[in-house]
C-alpha cells in the first residue's frame, strides 16, 4: 500500500448488557475506515514473505523448525487434527493428501470431516465412499459449482484416496441459506426449527472480534454503510459457521472414539485458536492439533505462539515431497 493512502482506524467499543445470547456483556470492537480508500488499494499486497523453510514445520510456541519425519510421531498420537488450507492454493491440497497418506499408513482407522459439504450432503458422501455414484454424478449432486465453486480437480485426489481406502467422509458445514438468514435477521431471531440443530455459539474472545472487525470493514468501501447492527450480524454469521463445523466434528468424535478425526477446513477457521478450536473446546473437545500450511496471504508478523500448533512450509515446486517415504 502506498504511503499517501494510509488507513486511519478508530476503535469504538459498544458495551451492551443484552445485545444477544452470544454477545451479552461482551465488548464489541467496531473498526471504521475514516479515509477514502479505493477497492483496488485494499487488494494490493506487499511481496509475499516466507517465514518457514520449504518442506519443514515451524512450531510457533517454541520458534523451532522441525523436519517432517521428526514431527510425524506427534501427529500419530492425536485423536483430532485440523488441517487448514487456502482453498485456491493447489499446493495446500497436495500437502493435505500427502499428510493423510502418512497418517493412514500408520492408522487406517480414520475419518475425514470436510468444510466443502453441508451436513445435508451426507448421504451423497456415503455413496461416493461406497462407490455407488460416479464422479460426474457426484459433482452434479453435490452442487459443487454452486456451493463451493473452487477447482474440483484440486480436491479430487483427496476424495479419490478416501474412496479407494474406504475412509468415511463427513460433511461438517452449514447451509448458506442459514448464514444468509442470520445476516439478515440476526441469530436470536431465527426460529428453532430453522437452526438445523445448531446450538448457540460460544462467546468469541476480544482478539477474535478485532480480527472480524478488520475483515468486516474490508467488505465495505463506503464507510457510511458500516453500522453496529451490520457488524453484530456479520460476527454472528462467522460464529454460526464456526459452531456448525465444530459441533459436527465434536459429534463425529463422540460417535467414533476408535477413529482419528481429520478436519479439512479453511485456515482462517483455525488460526490463533479462534473459530473452530474455540468452539470445540466449549463442546468438551479439549485436545486437538491445529496445522496450517504457509500461504502468500499470510504475514510473518502474524505468527505468534498461538497461531497454530505447527505451520508447514509449502515447497514452491509442487513436485517436492512434503514428507519422506519412511
């Protein structure tokens, strides 16, 4: 961003005794842009930084760098692992698949939860794993281009691996219609019959609200459209999204005590322990591992001890193996 177009941001705290069941007694921080900023300026980024050596793990809590084979035993011990991704990054999907193969070789008794599919798609996922539907039918029936819309070919190798090895796939996402309804009417005003069985989200931490405030203001180039009500509903949408996926994973964990549960989700639902990890802990799932692949959208300055349990340095060449063949 050019020096002459700096953003001036003010923090405005809203202390409310009863904004909603989710936000009672919580200070909401609304960040308001007070200078003119064109949309194309918001999209400009500094050159990508590379904080983690290619093909190695960085452990943020200790700042130590670890070779893949030395870190694998830690993964084998965990019952719940969240694997992040930037959905359009092909390297992230290759990394996930490579890691899944290593985990499966150690313990084939696993289950994979997928953000790409809402819960209602479960019968279709079962058909895919049971080989009673072909690829074309799977893409069509899953409404892939409507619901997810990212390149299916990036995900296909992972889906095929699960199918070939009879690994159960579970849809953990929430329908977009419920998210839109929440954005329009607010979570408190959604009738119980329309909530799809999802309970009230756990209150977010103030750091998460600050992050969501920055994301919220990025959706608006016109500051006059920013309001307390709009921000509140934006946060409610995000918490609903996190809660739905956390509940699906927690239920899956409860019903499959003998399996290793792997969640494939966007990195922003994992980073800094916010999102899914925060909601999982409120649901009684206290132990999990959060793994995030490095991406050009991330900043080295954002890496802190709570960023994730481990960050993987994605090799620039997709042909590079992410772990050894031991």
